[in-house]
């Protein structure tokens, strides 16, 4: 298995690159652990003033690796003598949510550069970055809202979109284009695909010109305002709890059973085709099938 993350440093910017393009940089335990270690290392390194998170390939992160996730739930439900343990489930998914939250809680500014699909679990990850620059090819959304999940940290949607617009997209699971995401405030700005990396790197290098202590004080002060307004810790706890509940409702269990019967790609298509977006719209146009992931 190839390493999920490449790490480099230039001009006081730590660049973390998701590098499983053939898998659309989907989330699994190996990615979680590699990213957690890399963020901790960047936090401890006084020579790093800013962190840039980017990705190789046509998709930034198309969510959790569903073959692993659905198989794990199916195995747990059939092999364990115990009924579903909600606390154990929160602790398990909490290891992922705690890793994504490091992008927000670490003392150094974090910037994400997003192209292509950034959906479901991919949004759990990237919306914790301080600043997000996306390409015109970017697509955001949380299709598991339609069955089998809710965001692990709903507060990031509210903080970026406002309460009403967050409800509009989470009540439907609808997707947003890169330009829509920038217009509505989900991301900072949208640029041409061929300019994305240079644009994001230039922003990071401009940030990194400031003294580290100035950046840290600014981020701590701004994050305290977010803590007061959005209660990130409580939101993450409630989000991970309800995410587990959603996977164990009758509809969630039916989705897992259907995935085992026809394959998770087909099960996701059946869920999303009535809405006419994500894979049902984009398979032919983009050559990327987000039904393979979440």
C-alpha cells in the first residue's frame, strides 16, 4: 500500500499532500494516522509558520473509503455478541474527528487547496482548515445526509455558511460547485484549476512572513471567538454520536445490507440518483465516480 501523505517544507510552509490519487484520496485509518502525526510535527516545529494541505489527482478527498467502512460495520454487527455500543462507536469515529479538528485547533494557520470532489468525509476534514482555496472543478457536499450519516462536526458548516444555509445543504445533501462554495462563504475563494497550487502556496508564503508568535496569538484569539459562538467541542461530540446513530437506524442498516448485496457503489447510486447529482450527474462528464467513496 502506498503512503497516504507526502510531507515537504518550503519558505516556512509545511506542505502536506494527500497522495493516493487512484483512490481519490479516500479516508482510512492509515490516512488518519499519517495526517495526525504530520500535523503534530508541524505544530512542534518552530521553523514552520503555516501549513498547506493539498492533494494529488482529480479529487481532493472523496470521503471515507466505503468498502472498508461498510464491511467493518457489517462484520461488527454479525460477529460481535454485543449489541451496538454507542460509546465505543463515538470513541472510534472520534479518532478521525479529532484528527480533522487539529487543522482548527493547532496554533499555526492552516490553508487547504481543493480540486475536484471534496464530499462527505472529505468535508469533515477540509472545513476545519482556517482558509480554503478551491478550483473551479471543486465539488462540495454531504450526500450521506440522505442516509447513513451526518457531519462529525456540524459547527463548521454553520460557521462558514450561517445557520439557514447550513440547514439548506444539510437537509438535502445537495452538492455545491467551487464557484457556489466561494460565493456562499463555504470557502475563501475559487480560482482556475491550473492556478490553484501556485495561488494557495503564495497565500501561505505571504502568511508565513509574519512572526510565528503573531500568527499564534491571532489564531488563538480568533478561535476563542469561534468557541464562544459555535461550541466546537460539543458540536463534535454530538456530531460523532449522531453519525453513529445514523449508521444504525433501520435505514442505515438497510443501506449496509444493500451494499453487501449489490456493492456499495450501486447502493450509493440508488440513494443519490433521485437527486440527479454527484455520481449520477458526473460519472460520464468527469470520469470520477464518487459512488466509490464517502
